C-alpha cells in the first residue's frame, strides 16, 4: 500500500510541476508575461482610490459584521476549535 501511495504521490507531483510550467511558464512569443503579484504597484487615479476605500472602509466593516453575526465563530466550530467562541 505504501509503495502504491508513493508512486501516486510522485506521479501527482510530476503532473503538478508540468502543468504549472504550462500555465505559468514564460512564453517568448507572447507579448504579455506573468509577474508576481508583489511586483504589481498601481499608481493611477482610477484603481488606487478604490483600493484605498476597500482597505480602509469596506474590509474592516465586512470583517466586523462577520464577527457581530457569528460568521467567524462558525469557522472556529468547523475547525473543531470552540475555545475562541464567545
């Protein structure tokens, strides 16, 4: 059983590596190349204000509503970690 699991694991890792090269690999004949999201910086008058509102208003408000309504507690329950529930 362990040998079969090891073979399946190796096969899945190989497929993962091959598929990631196909999806994320560099294609020299294509004018647009992928970059890491940490290399992306928006400095314009359209997206930057929207991202600021999301970071400063929308996300904190939504997270607070999730806490107030017990949605966060449901994640603790689902994980089996009930000590965090009020």
